[in-house]
């Protein structure tokens, strides 16, 4: 990013990189911060239509 936009500050570079990763589906949780499955909320019961629900990696949950 700095090669293309050498005039950008750290915040602009970080924001653009985050946007590119999100658009391309390459955002993943930091494995160094994984502390077990207890850190995630209990899943909804099948058939529950929870608005905005997501799975452990942030993908939209299917109902």
C-alpha cells in the first residue's frame, strides 16, 4: 500500500488494508488470541432467526 500511496499516514494505510481484506474475504481472527471455545457465545437453537448472528469466525450464521 505504501508503494502505491507513499503520502498516506499509518491510519490511512491500515484502513485501506482492512477494507481490502474484508472485501476479499481474507479477514480471520488472530490465532494468537484464541482462548478456547468458551470465548464465543452459545449458538442459537436451530430455527431461531437471530438478526445479525454470526459463527465463530464472523461469517453470517445460516438459519
